[in-house]
C-alpha cells in the first residue's frame, strides 16, 4: 500500500474570501524537508504542528498514530474522520485510551459522522464547526478553519499532517492533491507552514519551482521495498535535476504522455536534492509507520 497526508479549516464566508484571492508565489530556493519529526514512532523533537484526520481508515501503527496525535499543537477530525478516530481510540489498550487527547476541533458538512459520535465529542467539550459549503471539499474547508483557529489562539504551526488514504476512490485522491495546490495558491495557511499527506506507509507533498533538500530516514534507506516518485501534477515540469536517487534525472523533462518518474529508489544516501522548474508531487515510502506489516 502507499501513503499520503494533510489538514485545514474556516467558516463559509472566510473560505470564499481566501479561495477567491490571488495566487501565491511559493518559490523557495534551497527549501529543506526533514520528515524525521513527523514519522518518529516514539518521542519526537518538540515542534508546533497540526494533525488532521480525514474520513478514511487509519492503517498506521498504533504507537505512531497515538504519539503523532498527542504531541500535536492542534488536533482536528474532519466529518467522518471523527468516526475513524473514535474507532482507533476504542481499539487502544485501556491506559492508552485514557491518555489520548481530545480533538481541538471537529469540522465538515457532517454528512458522514453519526449522531452518536457527534454527541459524544460535543459533550466532551470539543469545538464543533459546521462547514456546509459544497463548492469545496471538507478537507479544504478544514484547513481554512485550522488557519482561523490558529490566528484566534495565536498558535503558530510549522507544518500540517493530514491522515488520509491513497487506495480509495481516484477522484478523492486527486481532490486531496488539489487541496495541496489550494493551500499554496490561495493562501489557506501561513506561507511558512508546510503541508504533508500521509496514506498507509507513504508521505507526499508538493515541491515548487526551485531547489529542495530532502532528508531520507534511515529506516527508509534500509528497506529493500522503499520507493519514491516525482510526478508533474497540474503542469509539465520542463527541467528536473536530482542527486541521491537510483535513477537520477539530469535536466529531464517530466510530462504525462511522455516521461514521469515513478517507482524510483534511493542510492543509500541520507539526502536527496531536487531542482525543478515547475511543481512536482514528491512521494516516498516510510515503512516503519505501517501497522499492517513488519516486513521492510
């Protein structure tokens, strides 16, 4: 199985103002991507981040999910994602259930959450934000609400981790990637806030025009089944140069209908560099976060 991640939120008037604004320029030369704090299965370094649970089954390991959730500065469940999170909590050992923190916010159009689960968390004092606007997905609206929540609480977050799935409906997978573009182009979050999508045992994010340094976890390098990909989403990428990959690219053009770099791998180096002329979707396997198999 593969994987992906992301989060966000706001009221209907706010999202219309944000989504109808001008495009943002996210050209960041020498941008560094270090996912070690995200994928840690035990105690992680202190970072301010938000975690968002989308409406897909949670397939990662219990230790990874519990620690990722409890260590977050802001915790959000999105519509049916609240049901998924409630199932996950109920399957934990009793002592772990007692220490699991509550969602700071539950949002969505609420067509996928049961009344029992909604009332359960409402009674516990969780903030409930109804976002009925059907022009945007619950994921997108959640990110807008998240930004609004952070502004009101004066909370600065370095990154957002969205827990979803890449193995369900293809249109919904593409919709999640569309949300990544909206974050960047429509100012849904602070310009300094990075957004990651996690699905199963993989993590994905956008690389925009410029130079990128990606740090590769040791567990990924040690796995004989590790993979990575560079996919031109939304536009062709006329010039890509990499180092540290099994099949490096040298001023290569990536375009659907011609060449895309899927099922690539690593050259046992803990850093990969990517210089790209246009936007790419970077994805990579992180085997040790999986809850379905011990095989790496």
